C-alpha cells in the first residue's frame, strides 16, 4: 500500500503511540483528582502543553488549549470571539477555507452578519489588497487559513495580521493552521495573530485531538460549558492519552521541519515532475511558489477523478480527488473553482500528499503507474477529439 493522502490524515508515529499507551493501560486517573494516582496524568497534560507552546512558538502555556479536532478549534475560535463582542457584525474570510470555517460563517450569516469572501488568483494566492480594502472598524473577525488542504498554497498570515491590526486594532484575527502544522514553521511569537487552530491527526498523532493557540490579549466565550478544565474555556475531562500523544507528535514534527523542507519536498517535486512529463493530459493545479512541501494537485484533463482514484486504488495507491461527493452528486471542489481551473480539468483533479514516512520507491512506483492508468482512461473518455488535439499540442 502506498499512502499519499497525508492531508486527509496521517499514520500515528510509533514514538507517539508509546507515549500514549501508559495512559490507556495503567495511568487512567482523572488528572483533576487529588490523590497521588492522578499525578502522572496531570504531569502528562503539563508536558503536552509545553510541547504545544514550543510547537506554536508561543510565549506562555496559558495560551494553549486542547480540543477534540481542527473543526472544534475553528468553532471555538470563531464562535468564542464573535459571541464575546456582539457589537461588530462584519466578518472577512477567503473563498478557499475548509468547510469547518465556511459552514460556521453560514450560521452567522443567518444571524445577520455580513461575510466577505476574498478571492484567489489562478494559483490559489490570496488577493491581499482586496482583503485590506474590506477591513473596517466594524470588522469583528478576519480568518485566513495558513495553508490550504487541497492545493497546499501558503498564505502570508503574519503580513495579513499586520494589515488587519493597523486598520482596526480590536478586530480578531484567526488562522486555521491545520494544514501548516508539521509542514512549515508556525511561529506566533512577535506576530499580531490572535488564534491558530491545529489538529493532531494531520501530524502523526491520532484522530480526535486538536489544539488552539489564543493570544493572552484575546477574549473568548467558551464553546463547551461545564467544569473548570482548560481554565474554564473548554469543559470536559481531558483526553489524557491523546493529548500526551499530540504533545509528542508536535515535538517530533518540529524536529522534522527541515526534513520536510528538503527531503519531502524533493520527493514531492520528483512525483510532480514525473507525472507532468509522462502524462500528456496532466496539468499542475498547485502554485510553484509559496506551497507546503508535501502537497501537489494535478488535473488530468477530460478524465473523471473518481475513476482515476479507483484505478490508483487497484494498484494500492491512496490519493484524493479534488471533488467532494456531496449527497450523491459529484460537486467540483470549491477551491479549484475559486482558482478558475478549467472545466476540462476540474473533475479530474487529484491531490497527492506525502509525509516524512513516504519512500522514494513509492514515488517511483506512482510515476510508473500513472501513465498506464491514464492510457486506459483516456481511451474510454468521451472527449476523443479534444484529447487528440491536446496530445498533438503537447508533443
Ligand atoms: N482545516 C483544514 C485546513 C483541514 O484540512 C481540516 C481537515 O481536513 C480541518 C480544518 C478539520 O480538521 P479535523 O478533521 O481535525 O476536524
């Protein structure tokens, strides 16, 4: 099996699992309890919070909150900030955010908030000038993802934070950092960013645990009310094994950043160039610059993405399609549509996402199999004239 879908989820690192096991087997006490048996779980939370603080490049452990996933982190940040100050009714975000952000704003739109969705160009890069123009004193919240999950584009969030605060100092700036975490450095110290959400399962911790950095100056109302956990900001007995695992995963991810930037990027580039060179109907959807090192998104013209995925799967290759299957109908990706990717490639777009566990031989295998698959699929495509024209053009 060749796993090239690491933006969907990642394998748990064995070292992470080892850190988690004692809290599942023997050290199961509630970390809030008073007896000695609770000391180890309480200590595990303390260590994980320090590891997350270092991962975020934050100043203080009090700025780190544990959640259950990236979606909860986004909801906690957005709803927490907007419900804390209801006098401002304007939100700015981008057209290429994850549904956990976009669908949260839909709820606020129904309540009468005005939401501006900032455009991207054909390479997925954000129109920062458009964003700058939209910020006013009535803007309650701006949110921009650090890196996009489908195409890997990196947004200049530090610069955007400066712009937002210079125009409206009390506007809150939230960053969905889920796809940046573990791929590029996310250093919040000395920036004007208020909040950054991450999700453990995207950087080799298990599913079901996430984190939120909240700058000390930023005020939130809690999303989950109840006990005193997370200093009253997120009630519920802490998921000690998973939090301990995410702490270790964060430490390992931080140590692997230079490997991501060099080796993972080298393999990604090899895969990308290998496919673009050997498959005549392939076109790059991702931008060549400002991109996380592990992601490529390639459009295969006049071929259906789901068919490509099934054929890849027959060869044991896991990747992901640019289209999301919504209630039985195939809807092209909102990200690729925002970029204006031509209709001919929209439905046949495939995302390959690598990790530090990806091997060179895996990449060689995919480069070998992709032309074989495409040979089969172009033969059964109803667009024979268009494919022939493309073949001649790219000869
Ligand atoms: N944000 C981005 C950019 C993502 O890619 C994802 C997951 O794919 C999420 C948020 C949601 O994370 P989770 O699945 O942990 O809720």
